């Protein structure tokens, strides 16, 4: 979202449209944009979003590609 790479990517939109209607795509985009805004806002104010346990591991959550794919598939199947 930050770099707006999907702006001219009709295929990306077509893939989303297979599973979501226009209103749902707007909602997904809004959530993603808001999350990006909050990350920048909190970073600017030096406020940590994650708890001490995650911060002790370097402040980054870890998810591999397969886990993310499985999560997205689960979301798609809920539709």
C-alpha cells in the first residue's frame, strides 16, 4: 500500500475480485491503509506496539510464507 504498486496492476485487482466484492475490497484496503498509518504514527512517537516478549526477540514478529498463505486461504474459505 505504501508504494501503491497495485495502482496499475489489473491482475492483482482481478485476483481480489474473485473472492471479494467491491465493498469488501474497499474495506480490506481501508484496514491495510489504517494499519500503515498507525505504524508510522506510533514509530514517529517512539511508541512500541508489541509487548516486551516480542521486543526481546528484536521487535519483529516471524511468519513464514507457508503460514501466511495458509492464513489467507483460511480467510478466503470463510467467504
